[in-house]
C-alpha cells in the first residue's frame, strides 16, 4: 500500500519543541521530494518546509531558523524538528511526497502550542 504516515504531534507550551516524523511505504522513497505543510483552523494549507531527493531544503519565512527538515533514506522517513514554537504554529501538519505531478498526502497530525 502506497502511503505516508505522520506521527509526533501533540500539545506543547510556547518556546518548546516537537519532532514530527513521516514514514513512507510502497514507493521508492529516494526518488521523492518530501514536504511538510500545515493548515490552521479556517486557513488555507501552507508550505512549511521541503526537502528534495538530493537533500536541498526550502522553508517558509515564518519558520526559518526555528524548524529543520531532514530525511533518513534508510528508514524511508522525513522529520520536522520544531523549536521555539509559537501559538501561531498551531495547526494540523501534513506530510507530502511528490514526484513530478504525483502528490501523496498523509492524514495529518495535530500540533497545538499553548501560550
């Protein structure tokens, strides 16, 4: 079964840290660009961070210097390390796997940052 599954969300106080994980199965992981998106209540889904198959990264301005995306090709897993969390980071975080025009989404994991 081709899928990506997120884990690691939860409730954290402002200034705290969380690490999200996304494990892919049923696909050639090394060929895919991977990304994290988020969607806050009443808002559109937005890009948080991306990492290409070769390891190049891209971040939303709002998370630069606080979040780090990485991938472990041996484990078919992409991570999002989130530090210095703010209440405005509260959202459902989605993992995305992309190859050309093919997009695969996870079910999402809730991140809630309390003030």
